[in-house]
């Protein structure tokens, strides 16, 4: 694990403490849907910046490959933490969580479908799977790709292994979960156009689903 952990630790250090893309938007989405009195597993929680938006009133376990970031999450939030490479075996009991959170995590794993199956295993019957993923194929990004530009697109992040279209992402989720909603974050300058093309201009997909 040491090599991969060092990759992510260096990546996190470059971005700095308490960094989270679209923190307010994603935090509000999580808090609204999760509620309180839940046993929650946050996979890829890093230093707990987004975890903090819903941790109060819940029993949270944060998991990440970066042990330094996990120490920060435990200190700031008082949550339980588990150091793990989530591409491998999961050290969590089956059917032990009401909610699994995966924010900007699924694009970092080699086989998302394997992760979906593991999430389903650790969720209680009817449990919630919630999180966000970047939309790699927005019109803005497609134009940049044609021009050979990575800046401002999901390709800019070298730790992104997978890139999702809306159709691909929803189809993958539906193999293990009942999809309740996939909301979008659209940058303000494109919101009028998004009324006509709701997914084409999305920067992020914010999803909530339940275990089948």
C-alpha cells in the first residue's frame, strides 16, 4: 500500500488542508439526504472536510488510503477511521451501515462495479448509497479535449482512473441499487442552457440510491 498511499498523500498535500471541490453544494446535498441517527461509512473521506457537513448526530466511520489525512479527520471530527486500500479487501462487517458515502471517489478506483458490489454488501437492507462524481463529458470538457486542453477538466487530475458519462454512470449503479435521484451541479454561466440539455453542461453528478 505504501506506494499508492504516497501518491495520494502527495496529491492531498498539494491541494491543502480542508480542500473540497464544490464544498457548499455537495455538503448541502449530503446533509439533506442523510439526516441523523445513522451508521455511516464514508469511503475516501480524506481529512473529513465533507464528512463534517453530516457527522453531527451520526455514527461515522471514515476510510481512506492516506493515514495522515485520516488522523486529521479523527482529530477534527472525533470519528472512527480505518486505514485501507479500498481497491482491495474491505475490513467492514456485512450489513452494518445505514449509509455509505462516496464523494469524488469512484473515479479513483480501477473497477467501480466491484466497489458497487462491496458497498451493497456492507449496507443494511434498504440502506442508502450517496455521493458525487465529476462529469467527464460535459460540453465544456469536450471542447477542451478537442483543443488538447486538460486544464479545468477531469483529465487534469492524474489520479482519476475512470471517467463517466451520465448513461454509463446510471447504468452501473442500477446493477446493484435502485437509483432515487441523480442531481447535477451546473456552473452558473451555463444554467440557462441546462434547462434544455440537463446533463450536457453538468460539472458534477450528485446521486442517491438504495440497496436492492
